[in-house]
């Protein structure tokens, strides 16, 4: 495919006017063609008005229609797999296998949302029949369900160029709910974004959707990204990235005359607790699994385990094994220079703190885009006395904290901010002694992992990839799995409406044959 380097403004292409940039191969440092033209305010206006027009039609499309659209996007992405993989490996330094796997996950997500729409019960339809004879006042007929909010802005993630970017989880869940999507492309993988946006465009045309149902802009987050979030047409935002970026968008959305939700997935250190019995029984196996999880994808996963808490007999050998395995891990290119620099800065800040010792450090050349594994150590008292020790080091680095008894472990757990995950390695005996730990962690994290590792995030109905702030902006939902769909919806109730004016999901004879709650009973 000949890449054009321009934005997708409905069915048309942008002409830039606000500067240009090129993707940089993080392995070779080479700049890649073509130049990508950044858009300005006029294009923000254009995509927002197209999205508003598209919403009028798209929100009324049946679940089956929207499912067909999501399946068509997945098919077109599949058809462009070779072009995607070839560009993505060069733009991100990610190995081919990872790119293909992420492509599979992206298409799988789109198809999972399609099957949710085909089944139809996700709208959570509830019907309470009228009772005109009720005393002292008659009861009205009330029927409610989830409805789409309106155009959604999706910020692409640097660490998931497919699965959390142009046609990724946020886009899939927003489209599934009936919301048009405007994507703000990430500057580190613009070519991958252009290929995937082309796939979405083809699907829009094939399915006869309004052109404004999908647009994608290249440009700066601080200019057009902020303008999109502030635009009156936009009803919600999906974001994956840094805490500063997410916070800036939350503030912009809250300052609007009509504030809107920002579903931001930001930083987490995903604590792993290894309890004494588990350490004694299978310390070596836990160490091996932990280092695999730590170094996977050069540590650039939001679920990377950045904090390891252990105590009891065998702790020193366990720490030595982790340090030795991590020290042998080959360094590799990080996704872009900015991430590599941020990683080095975070390491320097952590390594110079009082009470932090370096147990292993894989050396990398100064100024290179590579990230090497690092294992640091501290004791519980030191950790508890300096909150900044709990800050994210985005990359393959972890802080091992020794906590010798249940009280110290509980204090460490209690001190933590909101997390995406919390992991416990335990035996049944451990759980009798450390029972309170699980209850504390349930308040801290969106997903609790037992005798496993946090990095793999299964895309399935039961998954929660969320967690209390600051892991996310709002811990009531998930950005992975079908439950993500309600982030872009709101509840609407129809009171005393004639059947013919109700959405099919709420009509008396249940034409879509979906599961509903009628007069308080699930049918
Ligand atoms: P980022 O700096 O937060 O950028 C993500 C997106 O948000 C980009 O499109 C960026 O646009 C936009 N943006 C950033 N600040 C903004 C602001 N103030 N106003 C409006 N838009 C803004 O994240 P990144 O480039 O992907 O990576 C940088 C760092 O974020 C990493 O080193 C890491 O620490 C963290 N990160 C964490 C996770 C996680 O899952 N925990 C994932 C990815 C990154 P522009 O680039 O055009 O400014």
C-alpha cells in the first residue's frame, strides 16, 4: 500500500497545515517515509461535524447491522496483515510474532463485540408494567436500557499499536455501543495507524455506513487532542498512556460547560505478594515466572509487575535468583526514544533514593533506545517512609520489598494506590495466616491474580482491566472485554410510551428474543 501521510476526515483525506513528523525506527534510529501531516483546528471542526451527522443514523442501526460492520473491519484488518506487520515491526521494534499476535487479538476483540451485539442482551433491558389501580397513586409503565452517548475520541496507545489503537478495544467498544469514533493517532506508529484506518474506511464503505462514523487525525495531543476533548459534539474519551497525559485530558473534560467522561488507563505497578509458604514450596518456579513476566515486551505492559513483596525463610536465595535471571535478560529496543528516556529517568530517580539498593542491572548504551532489566531492593520500613518508591518505572524494572510478617505486608498493601492488578502467591496455610491481605487488595485493584502473573490479559466476558484511580480515571469499568461497551452508553427510561415508539429491545413481545428483567424477574 502506498502510504499518503494524511488524516482520514470521513471519506476524505486531510491536507495538514500544522507541521509534519516521521516515524522513527527505534532499532536503527532511521526516519521513515512518508512525512505525516499534522492537522489543525479546521480539521477538528470537520471531523466533529461529520461524527455528529453520522450519529443520527448510526445510533439507530440494529445490533446485527453494527455487528456486520465490526466483522467487516476485522476482515479488512486480516486482509492487510502482511502490510501491517511489515510496517509495525519497523515502527515499534516489536518482533513479528508479537505483531501477528496483537493483530489476532485486535480482530478477536472486534468479533467478540460483534457476537455481543448479535445476541443483544447487553443493553440490560428492564420493563416494569403499569399498575393503574395501585393506591394511593397509579404506577406508570417504565422501560429502560443502555443507549449510545454520541461521538467518542480515542487516543491511540504507544504500547499497543493495534489492540489499543485505531481499531482496538476502545474503538471496538465505542462503535459497538453505537457511537461514531474520532481517533487521535499516536506519533510513534503513524504508518501502522494509516494501514488500519484504511481497513476501517473500506469497511465503512462496504457496510454503507455514514462516512462520519470513523475519522482519524494526525497531530499534537496538546493542540488537536485537547480541542477534540473540548468540542461540544464529543461525548466521551478513551485513552491509554501516561498519568500526566490522562490527567490533562480528564481536567480538560471536567472544565467543559458540559463535562464528559474520560476513560483513561494510566499507570500501575501491579504488586506481586509472595507469601512464606509459597516461597518455601516453589520459590524457584515463582522466580522464573516472575522474571518472564517482568521482561515480557521489554516491560512495556500496563500490567508489568513493578513491585514484589516477600518475606520469610528463603527470601535471600529467591532475591538472588531473580536478580541473576533478570541480569541475564538481553536488552531490547523500547517502543520509542521518549519511552526509553522516561525509563532511564525513572530508574535514576529510584536508584538514588535512600534505602534502595541495586540487585541487578542490565547495562545499555547511554542515549540508546534500549531498555535493560533492573531489580532493586528495599525494606518495608523504607518503602513505607517514601511514597515515591511506589511510582511506575515503565519498563522491565521491579522493586523487591522485604516484609517479614503479616503486619508489614498489610501495611505495604494498605499504602498502595489503585492498581490494575494485584497478585498473591500462597499456599492454603499462608491464606489462613494472611487472610486479611486479600481483602485489602480487593479494595486496591481491578483484577486479583492467584498463583500466577499479571501480564497476560485475557479478552473474555469475565475480564476486568481497570482499577481504582490512578490506575484508571474511573475504576467502575474495564477497557478489555465486552463489559467495556457500557463506558460509552447512558441509561434512558421510556415512561408510558406506546409500543410502536419503543426500541425493539423494550417492545412488549420481545421481537429480538433477548434476556430482560420484566417486573423484577429475569426472563
Ligand atoms: P503519553 O505521553 O501519555 O501520550 C499518549 C497520547 O496522549 C499521545 O497521543 C499524546 O499526544 C497524548 N497526550 C499526552 N499528553 C497530552 C496532553 N497534555 N494533552 C493532550 N494530549 C496529550 O504516553 P506515551 O507517549 O504513550 O508514553 C509516554 C509514557 O507514558 C511512557 O514512558 C510511560 O511512562 C507511560 N505509558 C504508560 C502506559 C501504561 O499502560 N501504564 C502505557 C503507555 C505509556 P502527543 O504525543 O501528540 O503529545
